[in-house]
C-alpha cells in the first residue's frame, strides 16, 4: 500500500496549503514523481519479501509525516502572532524535507529490487499461479446453464456475414471458460465452422505466443511474419476463434489485426472479467454477462458432484448439503471446490456442519486454494489506484448492504483517491466504484429510480480474499464474533496499534481500540447508549453510527486529525422536557470550539430515532474551512446571520437538513460552491419562512430537496421573539402536536396558508437538475408549473402529500427537460398531460398513488420512454401502462419495460396481486439501465 500512503500524504500536503497558505508545491510534485515510479513497479506478481519490507518502510514514513504536517499546519492556522506562525511553518518544511529524503532513498532501493525481479516468474506458492481455466470442469459447471448456452449458440450462428466478436464477461470462477468450451464442442458448431482455434491470453501475455498458440506450432519466425501466416491460414475459410481470459484493451489491439473479415460468418468468442474490454472488442452488441447460479442450480451441481457419485446419504446430509449450496452464493467454482472438500471428508455429519457454518472461510483455506488463486488474479491485476478501493470493502460485514453514498463519503476523506483535474473527489470515488463493478469484483444490489447505483455488495468468497489481503497489508480489519476471535485476535490486537482501519460490530469490542493508532474507526451497528473514552488520538475517520451518546462527547475536540465525524446524541433540550420555564440562552449542544477541528471535511449529526427535541447548534459549526459535507439533524442555529469575520466556505458541497428559517440570501452567499441542499424542518419552521426567494445565489446547486419532519409532539422555537430581546435572552419554545392525518393517510391542508410558497422560476438556481418535495407541502398545479420552467431540471420527486387536489393538469410547456419522474403517496385522481409536456421522459415511477385513475395515454408518443414502474396502485393504472407499451410497439416498433406489483381493483380493498408481482424490482431497473 505504498502507492496509497504516498497519495494520502500528497492529499495532506494539499490540505495544508489550503489551510495555511504555505507554498508546499515542490514537495507535492516530488512525491508525485515518486508515486509514478511506485505505480510502475507495483505490477510485479507474486510474494516478494524484499519489496514488502520496503513498502512497509514507505507506508510508515508517509503516515508519520502526515500526522506531523497536520499538527504543525494546525499550529499555523491557530497562531496568535507572527513568531508562532513562522516557527510552525519552518517545522512543516523541515518535516517534509526529511520525509522526502527517506522516501526517495527507499524508492531507489525499491526500483533496484523490482528490476531484478522483472524476469522472474511468480513463485508456485503465489495466489496468482493457477489460471481459472485449470480448475473449471465443463461437465459439472454447465449444470443449469442451458438457457445461456442456447442464447450464446444463437449469437454465434445467426447474424450477418461480417466477422463478429461475441463477448462473455463475468467474475472469476463463474464459468466463462467452461461455457466457451461447451460451445466449441457442440456438434452443430463443429460442423458449421471450417477452423476451430483457441488460445488463452491471461495477464502476462506475449503476442508471439498467442499467435503460435492459434497456429498450434513452434517457430522462430519474427512476430510480423507469424501474424501474416495466421491471416493467410484463416483467409477464405469460416473460422471460430476463442480468445480466452483476456484482460486489457491493449491485448486485443495487439492481436485483432490477425483476424481477416472474409464476409463468410466467421466469429471470435472472447471471455474476460472486465466489462470495458468486452465492450471494446465486441461488434456493437452488448456482451453477455454471466449470472450467478440460483439455489436450484447450485444444489443440482452439488448433488451431481457428491450425492450421485458417493453412494447413498441420509436425509440429514441432504439438508446440510442444501445449506452449503445456498451459502456458496451461486459461484460455480466455490461449489466445485466445496464438493471436493466434502468428498474427502466422507459421511461425517459434524464436519459437514462445520463447513456449512462458514462456507466462504472454508473454501478460502482449502489447502489447494483454488478459489483464492482464481479470484486473486482479478485483485493483482487492478491498477494501483483501485487496490485500496477494493481492500476497503474488508471493513463491511458479510452480506452487508453497502450504500454507495456512504462509501463515497468515506473514500473522499480517507486520502487514497487520486485527485483528477476537473473532477471533485466524490466524482473520482464514483468512477472507482463503477470500475470495480466493470471488473466483476463487486456487484450492484440496487439502483435508485434515476439509475444511479444505490447499494452494492461483494460475493462472500471474494470478500474472504479481500479480508486476507487487507490484513496482510494492515489496511483494515473487521472484528467479528467470538468464533472468529480465537483464531485471529492476537494478530488483530497487534494491528490495532498500527495505522489500520477498524470496523466494530459489538459494543465491548470498542475497548480493543483504546490507545490504538487506528486510522479509521467505524461502528457499523447501533448499540445501547454509551459513554466513550476517546483515546485514539490519531484517528481520521470516526463513525459512531447509530449508537446514541448521552450528550455530545467532548473528547472529540481533542481529535485534531479528524476528517470524518458521525455522531448520534441526545439534545440538551431533552432535560427541559415538561418544563414551562424558558430555556437559558447559554444552552447549546456543541461547544463553540468545534471550529478548531480545522481538517474536518464531513460532519454528520443524528438525533435519536423519532426525537421530538431539536439540536441547538452554534453558528461556529459553519466556520470549519475544509468542510465539504454537513448533516445537521433537525436544528436551530444560534446567531445564524453572517458577521464580518465569517468565513466563506468555498469547500462546502453538501448541506443536509438546513432549517428553512435560515434560507436567506445573506446565509447562502457563504456557500458559493454548494451542489446539494436539503431543507428540513417541521411544518411550523416552513410556515414561519414561507417566501424562499434567495436560492438564486447558489449558482452551483444541482440537487435541492424539501422535507417535512414529523416527530409527533415537538418542541418548536417560537416564531417571534419579544420586542427588545437580544441573543443573550432565553429561548422560547412551544410544544405542539404536529402530525395529524385523516383516514387512509390523506392529510387535510392547513386552514391558514400552504406550508410552502414557491418563488418564481428565476429565483431558483438555474443549474438545478434534481428537485424533491417530501411531506405535506400541498403544492398546487400552478406551483408545479413553476417547477417545470427550470431550464436544466431532469429529476422530479413528489411524495407524501406534497401535491394538493384531485386533478393535475399540466399546462404550458410542462417539463421540457425532465427525464425521471417519481410520484409516491400522491393523492391525485386525474392526470391530464400530453407527450409534449414530457418530451424527454425516460422513467416513470408510481408508488402508493391509491386514487390515480390512469397514466395519460398520450405518453405512448414519448419516444424516449424506457420504463414505467408501478407499485400499490389501481389495476386501471397498470392497464394504462400496458396499453402505452403496446401502442409504442405498434406505432414505433420499439419496446419499453413495464413492471407492476400489488395492484388492486378498488381503493385499498380486494387487493389483487398482478401477474408480474414476483419480479425483482432492482433487477428490473438494472435491466432497463442496460437497455437505455
């Protein structure tokens, strides 16, 4: 992880320059050149002790230097006079000079060692020594692949006479090579093609050897002559060439000219783990993504491998066998390896039970390590910037749903991402996630309604590889249950004293981190209310999850290296519950000295679940110079109006849960680069600031959301203060019952005024792309007309009584740029609109719209429409969607996806499940995403 450590040090230097104004660019550029050397040398395969030792040295120097630069930069920032500032600046220069000298010397040794190893083959004990095709067995792994086989056979046989490249893509061990071999051995394929050839390219390929492999010969001819001989051999004949296990687009460029297009229906069948390579080589057709086996297919494969060949087994073994098949996660190679282990064990019920309890771990520790060798190829082939991203998944629990927003937040502050010109660090993180998906190392679990990846995950066997590599590199550790602690507790406790990332899943395990030098501490589950002893002074990421603290833990203020802080604690107002006295003016939930955490980039505050009392926050929370994301919880600010010495937060990108009382022009001018804003409060907060006319100052804003908070009986700040009052006077709150709903969830509009009055279109940010209204805003049709005039709006979400009235008649130009429309718990009955009102609509989602009669039939003329997804609506809505689907097919010859679930005949009664009810929603959206 030397590459990642040097990258992190570069990020720290950049942050120091922003904080102090010191010119540290020469140090940054020198590190950049040293990192480039490390990047080239990191591609050496195998386990090399000398390089590992040198890598550890670089990592330790980089981490130590980071901490020292942090401390001295903070001293510069807080210096009271010129002498203090100069002394601290001198220390920064001295520390960096010493560090660069040490790193440069070590990199020089690294280069010498790596040069001497370039011609060496990987050791036989290395994880990368066994290619995937050596362990797959066609006759077994093809169980349950009949449909895929027929589909691929059709692609090879049908189509034009031009040469076509057909690609198969999927993770290691999923059966790509086996499927290709089965296709080639099919009698019809054998008779159709005149020439059949196959070659395995692999990671360490040689063009000459690839061509010789296709010619099935040995020759001393030069490479260009060999390529010419292969072309002549293929020319004029119908051929099928299998290019197996190709890893890069460069490898394809090196060999593709060897294959002439004879206009006779020749085909090239290519297998790869990388979507980018498959799409690059394919002839305009999407590659075939091999899926994991379902349970029935997994059980059939295991049954055929063990139960049909090993004699009779009692029902107990079959029951355990089914558990094992399920826990293999549908990966054919894992099932095959597990079957091999079971055959060696024989009929010993206790051993079968042991394997069933932890299949992925047992497979990974198999003495022959077949799975690990196959999967490790994908890890070792990753470019240097993606390896820490892959290893970061080690901090998440097995089968945990990993939310991409949270992952992006963490990666953005961890320091190992490369900064790219023209991209925010969050955009870089999103690109890395997509690259890992394309390389078949992680999978998409769920997409949001606008097609973004919402959650992802990792196959259990791949995760075992991730855990192993993360521990070996001291990159991260997950503290697991008691069954696991005995085997690895000692090594974990040792690593806690080093700069590792630690994920905690039990309350008592937090004590293991005391006095550690952990880089990151993440509590992945909510525990009972705890009092923390924050003794890990070098921590940069502290995520306490949903574990509530009694009050704000003051020890946080001494954690000066923090980049990420997530807390849940009880607000101070809770102690005045039931009191009729005014709240003292001195009450505040976070000390003013929070502003001294000058490196903090992400700060997230959570109230305990359904809390009726808000936070009282100091305005100093908005003076941390490097803050990029702030989540405030339901809150009121002290002295929110800007003062002359208030900082302009140029780094702030996302402001979540801002009380509507503070949506003023003078306030928004502090955040010129804000991209995401959620306005959040109880209805009283919105009603006390109805005219929101000042969003125009947020020139960079792309996403804006309004949400009403319903805590039940809530403690609300009085709208007006007594005449002559000052900021030092007591605060006055009212306890109100805020949540009133009528039967069937419908809410009556307030008697006085709407919850929210929208400003004219030119008062909104003109770059706004996404807009959400969630809660009882009771917007009228004229309000939605204002929204439709926003020039860049692509996403609109309306939910939970955001709209009032039985009829929504779209008027004027409608929504000329809208692509995604989501309606949830909206009680309109008649929707009157034409295709001209939504000319670029791609996806329409309807949820719980119990009154809606139908979708406007004219939507059949929206040529961009790709998906209509309906859940818990009337059957008439589903029928109108199916009619639109049919009309598009008849009129335009194109198709759209229509998915329906939980449709009913009448309002909230006689629920009749639609025939499509059992279709998995996430898979449907993913399918649509691929087709768009």
